[in-house]
C-alpha cells in the first residue's frame, strides 16, 4: 500500500497595522456625517449644515489620504488586502476630493451633486473599510 503525503502551505498573515485600522475606522463616520449634514441642509436650507458637511468631508479626506499612503506601503510590503483595497481607497479619495470641491461652491449651488457624491463616497468608504478588515485573519492554512 502506498502512502500519500499531502503538503499544506502555511501562509504568513500580516495583521492590519493599528494605525491603518484607526484611519479606516475614522474616515467612515466622517463621510457619513457629511452625508447626514447634506441631507439636513437639503431639508432645512440652513447654510451652516453645508459648512459643517464641508468640514467633515475635509477631515475624512485627511484620514483617507493617510490611509491611502498606508495601503501603498502595504502593496510594497506584500501584505493583504492588497491591490483591491488600494483601488477602493483611491476611488474614495478621488471622489471625495471632487465632493470637497463641490461643497466649496456657493450655498444652494451644491445640490443635487453634493448629496449624490456624499452618498457614493460614503458607500465607497464603507466598502474599502470592510474589505480592509476582512482581508486579515488570525492565521490559517491555505
């Protein structure tokens, strides 16, 4: 009787850096807050909601930009989640920048683009964050 030997490969799973996790988890509520402020501005027509949305989006863009740099380092490091995570963050950053420019317009001129862009950017941020955290597991065998 012949014995068979099944080889298993152990993959090295590099955990998500805590700073990168902080950035990913911090940008989502800021983008979501901008979306809620846009919605409140559309309902109430108080200009302060637009100003507050602009500040929230600016803060989210700072966190998204630093997370994008962290994901570039992750690409060179060869860790997971890799290219998809980088592309999602890049799309979030580019559309978030366009959203920030739209919010820089005067008063009611930002609608309906601001609300639509805020919705798309918030969805992209949530997907990028989910993909970033789901790409890491506590070890395992491939």
